C-alpha cells in the first residue's frame, strides 16, 4: 500500500509540474485589455504549494514507513525469541513429563512387587497364626507335661548320680517291703 501511494504522489508531482508549465505558458500568451500580459503567479503559486505539500507528505510517509519497518522487524525478532523460549519451555515440560512417566511406571512396578510380597507375607503369617493358635491353646497342658518330664529327668539324674542308693530302694526301705504300686507311680508317673 505504501509503494502504491508513493508512486501516486510522484505521478501527481509530475502532473503538477506539467500543469504549472502549461499554466505559465497560457498566462504569458494571454494579454489584458491594455495589452500587458496577465499575471498568473497566484494560480502557479497555489499549484507550487500543493506540489510542495505532496513532496513533504511523501518525505514524511517514507520516514514513517522506515520507522514502521524497523518496528515490524523488532516485533518479528521479539516474536521469534518469544516463540523460541516457548518451544524450549515446552521441550523442558515434555522431558519432565517423560521422566515423571518413567518414575511412575517404576513405582507402579515396585508397588506390584511389594503388594505380591505383602500378600505372601500375610499368607505366611496366617499359616503361622494357625500353628501358634494350636500352641497357645495347648500351652498349659504342654507346660504341665514338660514339668513332669523335667521331674522325671531329675529323678533319673539323681538315680544315676547315687547309683548305690536309688529312689526305689529308699522307698522300699522306708515302707519295709517292696515298693507299692502307688510308689512306682510316684516315681515313674501315671500310665
């Protein structure tokens, strides 16, 4: 648009120059009633002012166009820099997103593995719980049986340690005869 308007102004200036030349020649050829040439300087001066205004307008338009082009170039450069920064930031976001996805997948795998271990541990604990329940349930009974066994072993150790006097012999001597069934039960325990 600027180029077309500049071209139009130059054509107008040329036309005005030709019009002034023609107007000057017309005024020179015209004579007043007394025979003196007509002074057409007012009309020529008006055309000259119009021509000067158009030349000034063209000069101002060229300056404005150069400023607009410089401003446009600056805006284009700023836009390029802004776009480059946006693409860089987008790339960084995508890289971070990918890294987070990899971390998430790793953590999901770890979670699955830990869940499997937890399930196995819970099954093992349940099995041990069943065994322990049986042991706890029979604890008092087992405690009494082990106490009795310890007592029996203590008697055996005493018998072996005092091999010439045994518990049976002592029982027999105290009672004055062979040990009774109740004495045997006291030594050996109930059947």
